[in-house]
C-alpha cells in the first residue's frame, strides 16, 4: 500500500518531468529557428568574404609595387 508521502513524491516527480519536457520543447524550438538564421548568416558571410577577397585581389593588382631587392632602396615616383 502506498503512503501519502509516496503519492506526494510521485506527483512532484511527475511535475519535474513535465517541466523538463517543456524546457526541452522550448529549446528545440529555439534551436530550430536559430539554425535557419545561422544558415542565412553563414551564406551571407561566405558571399561577403568572397567579394572582399576579390576586391582585395583587384586592389593589389591595381596598386601593386614591386618589392625592393635586398640591399637596394626603392623610391616610388609620384606623378
């Protein structure tokens, strides 16, 4: 036969399990929304990184200066 204390312990344990299940559901919902956002930002940052690399390459091509030979002084003339 169960005592009143056993019934109370069982009820409290059941409430704990329900709270834990609700937290898990909320966590899954939050992570699901986050992953869509993260995927968008990842794609956007990948595109932006590619554009910045291409821009940097074009700038280097446009403004490249020949590296000085060791021991020589290199002066670029403006004009």
